[in-house]
C-alpha cells in the first residue's frame, strides 16, 4: 500500500513539474509579447492594443502554475526562527497544520477557479480586444489549483501517516 501511495505522489509531482514548465513557457510568451509591444509603441509609434489585455489575461494561469512546484521544493517563504526552537513534535504539528491550511485555501481557490471556468464556458464570454474565449484563460489556472490541492492533500496524508521522529512527545 505504501509503495502505491508513494508512486501516486511521484506521478502527481511529475504533473506539478509539467505545470511549472507550462507556466514558465507562458512567462516567456508574455515577455516576448510585451517586448514587441514596447517596440511597436516607442519604435514605430503605433501601440499594440492587444498586449495589455493579453498580459492581464495570462497573469491568472501564470500566478498559480508554480504553486505545486514551490511546495515540492519547499520554496514558500517562511520564518522559522521561532519554530526551530520548538520540540520536533510541536514542529511536526505546525507542519501538519500548515499543510491543512494550504489544502483549505487551495481547495477554495480551486473551486472558485473551476466554477469561473465553467461559468465563462457556458456564457460564451470573450475578451474585449482579442475576442478569445475567457474560459481558455481560466482553465489552466483552475487546473493548476486543482493539481496543487491534490498534491498538498497527498503530502498532508503522508505527513499524518509518517512515524513521529524519535524523541517526539
């Protein structure tokens, strides 16, 4: 059972890495598009109206694409000056509490993202200038949030099931 659980976590981690890579690709596209917009505005004197809207719409999926990867790499900002002074049992408790809070917040945002994706798909709303369907911008962010919620949930289960460290009370 344990081996299958660890394989499940590793497969979700592969999805997390791919999502972060997709987010990096979108950032590259944004960088090139913004550079093109700056060139057309100041070099040619003809601003590109699409740059601002496209960049704004692409911010949502990019904002959440790296959440799971940050968790995998333990790259979330945290202050450990106080918690390092606590016993290992109390540190474990706070780690479980932290993962529980991440699961609650991530699940809330995942629900909101999926709900927004479905509503924008059903309404057929499109962006004002690009005329691209809005759900295409909501869906990747919603998927990233669902993936993050699954991943943090699996990590939380692993934390709860793991044996306490020696000396833990």
